[in-house]
């Protein structure tokens, strides 16, 4: 079991970093395509981004990243559940994170371009529903993990980062723009923090 927990921890560390790298690389490689659809990294950062990257010439890479990252989140949630089994909120927190992973996987259904004159498609509706589900389940899981990472009555780094990241979700999904970038960065920090907690529980090297 320790090997499984360590594998889950390293997936939690590496998966989000790889996903962020894919976003950065595709945003650069498909910038002409995205510009043509109304995206601008300064004035319209979240206009069909990042979902619209899956519609470009390198779209299959983005689609694969959605699926892979979703699977990683599910595996990571399993590891956290096993490592923090004694914590009262661990079951709810891990289940919510696993649901977030499933929602991310469903983002593989192509989105409908914002400026498209065509009526909404079924796959576009599924994508939108998955996006909303991702935001809700992530926020709830971060709040729950804030309690999981508490040590007695103390609020450690894991608790603080969990609740700060949860607080960023509403502006990230409602206002979007730069707020979404802050949320992505905070989510990456949360994954690294949670993975370190898991690695320590699994008897891994001290970090």
C-alpha cells in the first residue's frame, strides 16, 4: 500500500505541473488560432480558454490532457483517502476530489465556440455542465480538505492553502479573466502541498 500511496503522491505533484505545461505550450503554439476566435492573453484571457485549445490544430493534445489529469485526480483522491482515513472529513473530501477528476475528464467533450452562430451542441452542453461541476466539486473538496489537514486545533499550511484556494473559485468561475489564472496557480500550489502531506503519510522522504 505504501507504494500505491507514494505513486498517488507523485501523480499529485507531477500531474498538475504537466497539465500547466500543456496549457502554456498550446497557448503559444495555437495563439494564431485562438486570436482568430477572439482570445487575447491580456484583454480576453478566458475567452474560449483553455477549453478552446482542444478545437485547434493540436486539439487532441488538450483533450488527452483533460482525460489524463482527470484520472490523476481520481487516483490522487484515492491516495489521500487511504492516508487520512482517520480524519472525519477524509471520505467526503476525497470523494469530492474524485468527482472533480471525473468532471475534468468530461471536459474532453468539445466545447462550443463562444462566437459560433450555430445552436448549442450536445457535446458543448456536456462540456459546460462538466465545467460547472468541476468548480462546485473542487470548491467543496478544498473546504473539506481544510479540515482534513488540521492538526488538532491548529490550522497548518495545508488547511490555509485549502481554504484560500476554495475562496478563489467563485471569482475564478464568475469573473474569470486574471482571477482564473490566480485560481489555477493556487490549485497547483494546493496539489503540491497535499501531495507532500500524502508522501509524508506514506513514509516517503522528508520534503
